């Protein structure tokens, strides 16, 4: 079977589209499908039959009625045959799916999973969406979902192996890149498969495609690296500016999205980026909060952030007071 065109061609006549993307012309599908040569030629009109004895009776010759009935039946047979042939011509077999449709989807998914922010991807989103739509209509949703999960799982396993080979000084940054790249890819992949999600995953599996794909990253990447990643994050937290604040925020928020219970591994770290993680503050702990702020200031001084005069020292003291107040406020002090 020849590959079916993924783009709808415009025409002069109004077109209607059925569930298999079959186009039926308003001028009659028999002529469009079978060709003019298979239909009876128009020819000049027949002369009117002569009236008999002024009675106004026409076409009363023997067999005239039977002839008209036979012609109507032939036209109906041609129309039915045309409809059946058109349907059969648009059937997508499993072989067609594997050889024509899935390779297009596979290539597009590859590009989306490996793109960098701001990259231009030369794919037609309309064509991919149409491809998914046709496969769903032809009852290939289960196979397509299975192929999609297998494709992304293989990709994530490669990502995990690359992270395992990363040196400690690059580990955090590379994990951040892998997490951001994957979450960015989902913003394109999920909408492209929205038809499969609506009519197969949500209806038959009672799940959601985005949740399933996020779970894949959790199982194949995050769970395998969380116990190596968390100590490095805590170490980076105690050393100011070892990694950029945006990187730390992206990773912490991403881990919380993947699995909220990971908060218990480092509550203080998560509380810096996610509100209402720690219990409400109490007045008896204000001195402890102030001591934590002073410790942070001493660490900054040890890393080269020194005060040049007494005015800056006084400003630092005010910062300590205001910082402890802000800390209590962020913990919900009442």
C-alpha cells in the first residue's frame, strides 16, 4: 500500500471528512473514485416519446419501467462499490503502521527529547498530530502507546548512564540539564499525542499521559541518582555560590514535583524554595533563627565577603535582625 498523504489538499469543491480522513466531494464520490470513464457517458438528451392517442402517456413501451429500475440499481451498485473501495484504500494495517507511521513519530520524538532550549526543530507538528489521529482511528492506539513508552524509556536509560559517568563537580549541573530538557520535551510530546491520551489512556487505562511520562523519569533517572545527588546538593548549599541559585532552585523544585516525600531527606534545603515545608515558627526559637543567620554571615566572610568599615558593620547587624524576622515570617510565625 502506498503511503497516505499526511497533508489535506485544497480543492474547489466543498469537502467533508469522515473519521478515517476520507474526503468525499460534494459533486458525488462515484465520479471522483472510479473516474469518468467508468460512469455512463452523458450524451445528448433523448427525444420525448410520442404521445399515444392524445392520452399523454409516455414511456409505456414494454420493458420501459424495468429498464429504468435496472439503471437505478446499477448506479446504486457503483456508488456502494465506490464507498467500499475508498474505505479499503484508507485502512492502515499493522504493517503500514510499523513501516510508515511509527518511523515518522519516532524521528519527531527523538528530536524533541534531545533539543536544547531555543533550538529550531524542522518537524511539522500538524503532520505528526494528523499521523497520531489516523492511527487512533484505525485502532492502533495500544501499539502506539507501547512504542512511545518503550522509546522514552530507552532514552532515559541512556541519560541515566551518562549521569553515572559524570564527575562530582559536573554532576549537579548535568542532572539539572537532563531534568530541564526532559520536562521541556514533554510540553511538546504530550500535546502531539493528545488524541491518543483522550481516547485510549484516559478512557481505557484511567491514567494521564503526562503523569505516565513524568513517572518514567522518576523511575529511570531520579530514583537511581537521588542518593548521590542529595549529598552534593547539601554540600553546595553550605558553600555559597558553588552552583547558581537558579540551578539549585530548578533541581529542588523538580525533585519535589517528581516525588514530594523526598522532602524528608533534607527539609531545610527544600524549605528554601518551597513554601510551608517546615512547621510554623514559635517565639522561643527566634534566637536560634538569628544564630543561623549569623552563621551564614560568617561563612560569607570566610569566602571573601568582608566588611570595609563600621557603617557596613552596622548595616550587617541590621541585616541580622531583619533576616531573623524574615526567617520567622517565612516559617509562619504567629
